[in-house]
C-alpha cells in the first residue's frame, strides 16, 4: 500500500485549501482513511477519518465545521477540504490507511502512512 498526499501550500487565514491523497495497493474500499497533522514542536494529531463507504466520518473538535473529509473509491483517493483556515492549522498533513472496519482517531491504529504535505497559513 502506498499513499501520496498533495495539495498543500500557502493560504491566508480565512482561506480554503483542498488536500488529496492517492492510494495504490490493495482494495481501497477496504480501508478506513484518515488525515493527521503535525506542527513543529508538537505531536502528530488526528484531524479527520472516513469509513469504508464514506458514510461515516469523524473529526477533531478543532476542525469540526470547517474541514470536510470525503473519498472517491472509484479514484482511490481521499480528500480533505479545509475552509476558514486559521494559523493554528499550519502543519504537515499526512494521510493514513487503516485495515479495519471501524474509524479510529489514534495514529497507532493506522497501518500505512504517506509522505506529508505542508500547509502554511499566514495571519
């Protein structure tokens, strides 16, 4: 399984940015997909996760109402739409895959990780 995140960049506070994560390997629809982020000097933290079929999602409180996770199983891709960005959202964002049925917000429960993509938010 390989994951490749893209779409990061520089955005002003209050702006929007969309991330994508391309998946290759075993059947994509059998994996829960998650987004995590890590800011300098901080631990990696959960952002959002989505279930196999896309009907179940879970968000960190800090992004609820601003971020939306979705997946396109036909395209083997998971997305993270980020709106109303804040300087605190600046981090390296990682996508991850979990070979289990249930969503988890714990990084240790994810089996595969992609390279991160940098998101910078200017105030």
